[in-house]
């Protein structure tokens, strides 16, 4: 895999897959998508926070996605999503601030795409969970929604942040 700060193993390792004997090897198109995810979001984020980012879930084969209770339409199945957290928990607020800045820059660029270069960090969906973050990007060449959600653990689902 060709990413600046991440290896393919970080996106495919899974205790659940190991326990259940599942082959979580991604096809070539999913590997390409993981590289896109890194270029479009994870590598720029890693540079901006100045420290390591830990991937807790990346690519999931269909059987693994089912085993962990993932959505049948999850972008994890395509290699276009990752769950992660900064190695240093003190950088959690910095991640949120950077994502909000990236959303603002992306919205400004989308409003006037011919007047400036696309921002370094773009995403389709970013979800803030209590202990980790989820990011999904649209396939290369597709529009990014720049949606930020916050998970409400009290049975009320997600709310826009």
C-alpha cells in the first residue's frame, strides 16, 4: 500500500477475524480506496496533529462486517472508511478542531472550486464517538459531503455537530 504514514496491515488486522478464521484480505480496488482514504484524510490529519493515529478498524470483508454488527452498506466494505483515535488522547480536541476547519475550507472550495486549490483534508462523513472517531470518504472523483456527526450514546442516534 502506498500511504505516507499507514500500512495495509493497520487497516486489515482484526481480532474478530482471527478468532473466527475469516480472511480479511482486501481486493485490489479496496486497497486503492484505502490509499485514497489516506491521501484525502488520514495522512493530512496525521501531519496536522503532529503525532500517530491508531486505526482500530479499516477494511472489513463482508463476513467480518456482519460479525462486528456493521451496516450492510458500510464504507468499511469498500476500504473507504476507518475508525481511529490519536495515540495521544490529549490530541482528541485538536482532531475535532481540524476536522471542523477542514469542513469550512471544503465548503468554501465547493462554493468556488475554480478560484483555489482543493483543501488537503476532505471527507464524506466524520462521526465523533466517545472513545474514537469514524471517517468515511466518497470514492475518488466523487463529491465529499463534509458531514460531521456526534454519536449520542443515550439511544438517540446521531446529531449534527
